[in-house]
C-alpha cells in the first residue's frame, strides 16, 4: 500500500467506476423485473377484471374527448 498525497486514499480508476455502475444497473434491472412480475400478477387476477375494463373505458373516453377538442380547434382555424 503506497502513500498518496494530501492524506487521501487510493484514487479510483475507471474500472472501479464501471464495476460500480454495472452493479447499480443490475440492481435496478432486478427491481424493475420484480415490479413487472407484480404488475403481471395483479393484472391477471380475475378479481380485477372489472377494474381493467373500467380503466380501458376511461382511456377510450379520454381519447374521444381529446379527439373532439382537436376537431373543434381545427374547425376554428378553418374559419
């Protein structure tokens, strides 16, 4: 072990940073995988069929309202 200036420890090299970043990314990927598994289990549960249908209906309704808004905006430009 050598002596480094200003009482600092051994300077990190790029390899250490890459290893740390890869470890962090692997942890994040594992967490995302776990969340994906939880979401799939939730969405496949028959108890939530009604909720999924209501969410789909709400999405269609929101898209319809947005489409009508855009039509009104375009009609105002044509005038």
